[in-house]
């Protein structure tokens, strides 16, 4: 038995090795390690960790089962609240949510809740354990738009309640941001995402791909012509933002969205796929969030020297500490307190450099973070042949502009009630990034969960 104040360390690929491949970085716990880590849990009666979880998993309950070696039972406990445990165990920001509230973390290190959740989900998959489908259906049809985390969660919860659910997905593969936005080395597509999607389908959920709501059909048509009694919009935020600086339209400038989609969903990193990606030998990623880290670490694996340019200091980097740590270990260079002002192209229109200025931090702005201020006369030029803009995303206005009576805010996000997901249009619910703008997988899942409850109440009240 190790020191109860310290986490059982988790095995990882060596930085030099993993920087050259797309295999998963974190190798996870084995049975013995998981049981030892679970034994650190204090099984608090009034568990703060559960309050910190957006989908309210019974964390002490599942950890108790892991401690006793009852892994199938632990999977059942998690399954009551979460449709995507293998995903959440890998990509949730546990350090600011469940683990951030862990009592064990006051005097020592918090329990590795995320790594334990991942272990349970992976064990269930290896042992062929699936979520249980409902015995009866209630005959009510619900449409879900988007097969990302909020759509899959909403669909899974409604299916468990007995609803006949169909998910409509615009792309050719289900999974939303889980398949196109998060790299293989953080979230393996076949081993994890595909399996989680199959688990949702095993509950009776149907998924139709290549259906673009707003073009193939509309929300109004789903309600009036296709026989659906309610619609959940979980279409994400796929519209990238740019800086609006000179030269941004040059060849070799990508949004992080496009770069990651080409690499992840279209397998551009493989020589046998015909969706090339301009890797470049000197890549500059502009931005400091998790998506910026994903893009930077992908470019590194594709053979580039990679610089992350961010206008604030390391303390203000919005990315998870674990992602920044991994990126540094792998050899990514951070140019902090630096802001691009222009992208310089050669005579053929291809990126050859990026002009930047140095910044210093002034007074706090509306977000509470100190505002970056330009240092006069600090202009300089960095050599680059690829620039990836990772400045956030907003919802694509296609759905809102083709739906009668659906209110949106000035950021083009759908306005929806936080507790029920209800929008301004009767029978239409929304959640996840389509409502909040780009956020985390688990918050999108929490919104999908709340909307499933809201839809169930709406249909039951309507049919009384």
C-alpha cells in the first residue's frame, strides 16, 4: 500500500516516443492500480465530488465497487448518470470539477476520479458489458440534432425512458467533436468513441448520418411532417473565429477546426488517405486553450517544429494543466505574452512568416484576467509556413436561420433554459456548445441530460 496522500501514478508513453506517433499518451490503470487508488477514497456521506460533476455521477458509489473489485457493478453505477464514461475519463477537466472538490485533496492529492472512471469503462468494454436497453418503448418519437456529447447523452437518456429516438448527424461519422475535434492520442476513435456510440445505439437509438438540418430537412419539418413530438438541438459550435489581421487568407492558414478535422476524421495524417494536410516544417498555433494544444501536438506529430503564440502569460493559459505539461514535455515551444499582427506571404500566396508584438499584462478586464497591453516598439517576425488559428468557435447559424420562432443571442447561440433546455419554440430544446458557445464535453453532456428530462416532462404533460 502506497502513501494515501499521493495518487497512484498513471503510466504514460515516454515523451520522445509519443511525439512521433498518434497512439494514446496515457496508458491508464490496471486492476491492482485501480483498486489501490480507489482505496484512497474517503467515501464521504455528503460527497462534494458529486456536486462538482455536471452529470452527478455517484462517485463514492462507483469507487467503492472498484475498491472491492466489483467492476461490472461500478460500470452500472456510472451508467445510471453517464452515457460516455470512457470519453469523460479521458477528456474531462476533472481537476476543476469532481477532483477539485475532493476532500482527500485538502491535505494531499485528490483521488484520481477520472482515471478510475476510464478504467471501469475500458474494463467493461474488454469484458463485453453493454448498457441495458429498456424493456418497453412508449411510442413517442424524439429527434436529436447532432451526435456529439450533448446529443448522445440526451438520446441515451430518452431511450432509457422508453422513447423512440433518432439522431441526425451532418457528417459521415457519428461522434461530433469527439471524432473530428479531439486527436487520436488523447481520445482513440475506434477503441473509445466508436464503442461509446455503439453503446448508445444498443439502447435502441437510431443514427442517420449525412443529414444537414437546415438543408436536408428543417426543424419545423421534423415536427410537422416527420412525426417527431420534440426536437433536441445539440449541433455544437463549429464556426471558427479569426483575428481579422492582414494576410489571414494566405495559403497555409488553417482554423484549428479544419486542421483537426482533416487529421482526425479524414485521416490526413495517413499516407494512404487522399485528404492532404499542409504540415509545414515551422507551425505557429495562435491561442492557448485545449484546442490549441491539440492542434500544436498534432502538428508536432506530423513532423513540424511548433510554436504556441498566446497574448497572456502561462498563468492565464485556459488549457488544462495536463495538456500544457504534455505539450512542453513533447517539445512544443511556448511564445507567451506575444500577439500576431500580420501574416506575411510569398509571391505565390503561401505563408512565409508571422509578424508579432510583445505584450505585458495591465489591469483586469471583464473576464477577471489581466488585460494584455502592447509594448511599444516590440514588433518582430517569426518564420512560419503554416499558421493555425485557435481562437474559439461559435454556432453555425444554419439551424437557427431556418427554424421559425427560435431565439438566438448576439453571439448566434440558441437561447435555452438552463434547467430544462427549453427554447422559445414549443417542443424544441437545445444544449451544449450550440447554446453556450465552445465549452467542455462534460458540460455539453450535463445540458443533454437536463434536456432529456425537460423533453420527457413536456411530452408527458402534453399527452395527459
